[in-house]
């Protein structure tokens, strides 16, 4: 009921402000598992991302943008609601976003926008959450029934059915470096891009909020037959494993050979190139449609990804490779072209940035801060502390310019396939000095000279969670303090 009252109030505000006809458009482009270190504009010449590079050259690139959870569902829904995972209740991969939660699309729709989401949204339900149009794999499969795909050449090795944690890791992570069994014209990503083109070419008096969310380069790092052998796997270096990493490497990764890790890297880079091609189709269509001069374009990956770093090939960690993500804004007039912002920002900051740009009022409870002062170069001051959480492992992260602190209860057995095969650690504190140890190899949490830093960051972690934790999900016992209180807040409630 409260949610409906808020939306009615927003609609009334829109009606008295003259409507939406003069409001700008917003195009949101999302890639799945795209790490910024595999992105040309972020300094990697090996990455084949010319379209996203062009977007970054025309806009503002955030070099230190961090997700609020290092896995798909929680990260995406935090962005879409402007609230942290423990606030909106989406804390597991399979958790559905509640219909009672106000989304960015609902706010824009109630301000007179037409809204669409094409591709992956990870709602884990049939709800549309404010999007008038929803297209995903089901619609693409129907398209293929009506338009039979081009047959695969006889004898060509292609990806088998994706069965993570059932097949050996080398298979479901594409350690063979083989294409998906389809040509470009029949791939879901290409179809999603084409449907976005159709949407951009529609004539309407309403402004639009359009999400185009591709599944690449998520494992098994799919790419079409035309992209076969785009890279030579032997040219990839296998990331170094740190001296303290052995106890945290999931058992499923321990039998991977260096050659297989090289091929996995090649597959990931190739899938990224395919994703970039489809993003280019959408960007070109936007330019041709005449909407470029009144459309804000946003690009981001829903989190990063480790490609052998610390012995892991996944997200689900707070290492930089997994928790940092690309984030680019292109203003309609390109007044801030080829700019880089090094300030610390979080993904919950995207919601209020888009509403400020479109002059759309925020609903109550938004926990992010608008990035427009940073985008427009009015300030360089970002966040002092970055927060991210993963209640599936009962752990959280606080990061500053120099230090990263990770707290783990060590009491919860993993149920997502990434068990180490070792006994639970019990309560664990990890502190990295990123200035002296950028690879995050040496835990300093137990060293006496760093205890003030540990106390500061653990205190900030508790403050951040406690100040945003909804009372409807429970209240910790009054006698819990410090780490005991953190243990309580990091538990999963109501989703088992």
C-alpha cells in the first residue's frame, strides 16, 4: 500500500509539472560479468571493444566504480532500486525482487516515460517491475522456431549444454575455446540488439527509458561461429596466485591446467568482443535515429570477473577484479568527452544520477548519491568508504582509497558450488594495503600497527549496515556489539 501511495504522489507531481514531453531519453546498456580490465578504454589494448571505447571517448569513464554485491542478482537489483542488498532483500542469486520495491523503471514510467527492458534483468519472476516491454530468451527461442537457424558445419566442435558444477570446470568455463553452436545472425545477443534498434526507431511523443542487457561475456563465454579463433590462447598470461591464496580457492578450480586457463581467457575476451559488436549496433541505431542529442547513455558491467586471479575464475569475491566494474556516462551534448573520474563510487549511485538528469523525483529511501557533480567536473569528491556485501558467504567489504577490509563470519557453509573442501574458517578479518600490495596478496589484519585501521573500517561497516537495515527484517538483540552484531546482520533471513 505504501508503495502505491508513493507512486501516485509521483504521478501527481508529474501531472502538475507539465508532463514528460520535454524530458530527455535514457539508454542503459548492461553487460554480464564484464570486468573493466578487459576493456580498451580502461587501458587494455588486447581487448577488442571499439564501440565501447568510442562511447568512453565521447563521455565520462569512472575508473573506480564498485558494485554493492559481487554477483548478478543482488548487484543488478541494487542498481535498479538505489538500495543495498540487505535493504531491498535481494541477497541470493535466486531471490526474486519484491513487487513492493519501487524500481527506477516504475519511477520513470509514472513520470510519463515509455519503458523497455531487452535482455537479462534477473528478476527471478514474471513481474515486469515498471517495464512496459520485456523481451528475453523466451521470445528469442520463439523467434528461432519461426526462423530456423543456419545449420552448424558438420564436425565442428561447439559448446555443449551449459551444466555448471555438474561438468568439470574446464567444460562449463569453455576451457576448450570453442564457439556456441550458432552463427551471429541467430545468437540471442544479436537478436536483442536488433529489437533495441526497432524500439529506437519507433515514433512516439513520449521520452524513453530503454535497458539493453546482454548475457555476454558470462560463462561459458559464448560467441558465434564467425568469431572462432579470434585470439591465440597462448598469448594470454596465467595470473599469478598469491602466497596466501591456497585456503580460499574453490576445489572446482584446482585441477585446471595453465593451458585451459589460457583458453578460458581467450573465450572470455572473444565473448566480450561479440558483446561489444552488439552494443555498437545499438549505439549506431541511436545516432541514426536522431535521439543522440537528447539521450543520456549509460554503460556498465553488473560486476567484474576473475580470470585466474587468486586461483579463481568467477565473481563472488571482493578482490578488485571481481568487485570493480566499468561505468561510463555519455551526455547528450558530449560536453564532457574523454573524461575520467577516479573518485570512489558505488552502483547504488546510478539510480539518483539518472533521476537527476531527467528531473524525475526520487522515491523515499534511496541510499545512493547522484554522480552528476562528478560527471560535470564540479567536484572530485566521491565516497570515503565503499561498501559491498555477500550474505551467501556472510561477508562484507569496506574499501577506502588505500585500504580494503573484508569481514567474514566463517560460519556459513557455501551452497553455490564454490566450496573449498576445507573446514570452515570461523571468524576471519582480512586487510589489504592497496597502495603497497595492489595484487591483494598479504593480509595485514593481525599485525599490531594496523589495528587502528581494522577498528575504523569494521566500525564503519557495522554503521553502514545497521543504519540501512530495514526493521521489518528483524532487529538484532540489544546485547550484540561489534563483530557479534555483524554476524547477525550478515545472516540470510526469509530466503532459505
